[in-house]
C-alpha cells in the first residue's frame, strides 16, 4: 500500500514538472516569436528606408522577347528562335525555362498545337547549349506531373525524358 502511494506521488510530481516545463517552453517560444516579429518588422522598416536602389534587371534580347510575347505569330517565333545560338545568357535561359513551364496563356494568338511546337523546339535549343542549363530535367518532371498543363506539351516532355 505504501509503495502504491509513493508511486502515485511520484507520478503526480512528474506530471506537475512536465506541465511546468511545458508552460515555460511555451512562454519562451512565445517570447522568441514576438522578438523575431519585432526584429523582422524593424529590419523591414530599416531596409525599406536605407536600401540602395535595385539593380535594373538585365535586358532581354529581341529574340527572347519575341518568343514569350503572346501577340507574336508562329513564323516570327520560329525566326526568333533561330537567332538564339548556343550560348544564351543565364538571365534569358531563366525566362525561357519559365516560359516552358508556364501554362498556355489565354491571350496567346497562335493555335495550341503551334504554341506547343514552339515550346518543343525551344526545349531542343536549350538542350543544345554549350553548357547544359541546370534544371532541364526538373522542368520536364514538373510539367509531366502537373495535370493542369496542356496534354500535348506533357506528351512532348515525356518524349524528351
């Protein structure tokens, strides 16, 4: 009987200690969150005031601008693609890969098949770069695994795989 009482007392003490520790940890976490929020707010306020002006983004070539412009017709896009070459600058590769992974814009002026043909040819151009751009495989996986993507473009990506 004495042993049972001591066990019960021990359990009560352990539970009480656990509750106290939990409250302390919760209080510390709350204080830390408040301080991080305050620091973030202060940094944001300071950074918006003292931040040097952003560098202008690098200019895109006419060829890239033509390729991604929804108003451009099929023949103009093909002509633009022939101007890209084998050493496209990284900032343009980023834009082109974004173009390849995006859904077909509702304001595109060429038929879906022609649009996907352009994307297919553009992916080929990127594969032929002197230095293979990073993320080419990831782009294919992203497109294939996205049921919102156009089915024809997804099939092209499967063929590239």
